[in-house]
C-alpha cells in the first residue's frame, strides 16, 4: 500500500469536490466516475479516535486548518504551535503532536491538562513549549485559543526599545504597545530560550496580562484570543502590523498611530477566516 502524505489532505478533498462539480456542470462524467470521486472523498475523510467521540469534528478540522493557514502565511514555519481550550472541559486544552504545523492532521490531536501533562499522547512527541498554552489558560478564562510563533517581523521589536504598536486598522488589538517578556529575568543569563517549564510559562502569562499579544525577546510571540478564528487573525495581523511599522520607521518622521478609540474598533474575522481556509483547501 502506497502511503499518501497527509500534508495535502484538505487540498485533495477540495480538489476532488471541485472536479466533481466541474464535471456535473458541463454534463461530463459517468456514474462510475461519480462513484470513484465519492469513494475518494470518503477515503480522505478525517477520522477522530475514540477519545474524541464526543468532540465536534469541525473543531478538530478547524485546528488543523489553523496550523496550515499560519504556515501558509509565514507566521509558523517548522516550529510553533496552536491550541484551543477543550470545549468539553475548560481545564484541558487540545493541541497537535510535535511535528511541523504544515504537516498536521486530525489524527495528531492530543489532550492536555492545564499543567500541560499529556492525557493521551501514547508515545507521540509533544511540544516542549506547551507550557505557554497551559499557563495562559489558567489565568485567562476569557481565552480559548493560543498561538506561539516565531513570526519574523516581530523579532526586531522584542530586541530594541521600539514598541510594537497599532499602526493600521487590522492591527487595532495591539493598542499603544505590546509587552516584551525577557526570559533572563526568570531563568537567568544561562537559559535555553525555551518556555519549557510551568514556571516560565507562568511568567510569560503574567507579562501577557489581559492583552492579546506578548513578545518574547529574541524568540517570537504568544497570541491569545476568545476563539480560534480571532486568534489566527491576530497572529497574522501582528506580523503584518510589524512589517508596516518598520516600513513607516524607514520613511522617517513621527508615526501617526491609532488612538484609543480606533483601537477599540470591532473586527469581522469570519471573512478572512473563510478565505484562509480556502487557501489551504479547507473551505
């Protein structure tokens, strides 16, 4: 049996569906063709194991899509991770096994308690920095999704004295300035740059406070939100805002940042979420 990469899983399902629709639209294809396409779609359908029999499968698909979307948009690379609070138990969260975000599938789903102990890893690798997620969920009952990335545009703002601020409307959630967490304050000069203990995760969560984003000096950021769609939006537009701000700095002169009223704007996250899902074949 030939093993098919799980990377394009969502894309292949979308391709088969489009192919079937296109054939039907022009009156092409036989009953056998239609049956073959139906079988292909069924074969590609994601399977949740017994641990998640009571979990809405769409939530698992959304978590897979979020990983693929963030990789597609350059926020995640070979590293970084996404989680959602378990809707069945607020004292747990769901995250994938430790592989590259663009490679994840629903079969990679693992449940963790808020101390970031894996409930059902069964020998699968877990992310060393999962403590970022558990400790934020502990202190922020309003947060239902967390993303940790090495988003490249934010790095300069974590190592200089220039604060990352809301410079355009889609970056409104950044406010007047994003806090920077310094690992040396918690782990000393000799540190591994990773949030790989509960103590470091707790320190990072304290720096995040009630905000949406915290920068990690020389490392990346952690992004929190009330739901997965909003958190993906924030992670992507934190990167966009950082690049725009650097461009404005290069032009010289004072920058006209968003004021407190503009920062409080409401945001439609459904439209970009639907577009991003289509980009990775999950729409």
